[in-house]
């Protein structure tokens, strides 16, 4: 489907190759229609499928998981799913820095 105007702001769309990142890791450059006004990037269905395939190949697919917050003593805790700890190379006993970022928690290893 070819679009001439951005759905978000009505700006002009131009075709270009853009880098697609998932969890901060580049999956490569893919053709997209990019709004010259708001930078909204639109990928067609074929390209979206290609991006999904690359994400699966790199082991990035399905890394986002729902976790439950539990209570340990007076603190709250979450379990880090194995797929995520493997992906980040987290190990028991290693130090990490936890910090809030608006509505997120960032844990840096
Ligand atoms: Zn726009």
C-alpha cells in the first residue's frame, strides 16, 4: 500500500532506508517511508516480516516478557526470565546498577 501523507501529522512521506533497532541492537537497514515532518517510519508488510525474521535469527524475538512483582521481606522483587539473563550475560552474584527512568526500571550490568 502506497501512502503519500503521514497518518500521524499529514506530513510528506519519502522513501529511504532506515536502521531498525530492537532492544538497542541493530537488525540492519530496511526500506521505509519516512515522514519529513515528524520522522514517523512506516514499513510495508513484506519488510515487517523480514524484520521479524532477522529478530528471530538474532534471538531477539519474544525477549520481552510479563513478570510478576513479588515481596521479599520489605522489598519488592521480580524474577529475571532466563532468556533475558542469558541475552544480557547476567550472573548470580554479579553487581548491577538499578535506576528508575520515568515508568521504567533500568538494570545495567
Ligand atoms: Zn508525520
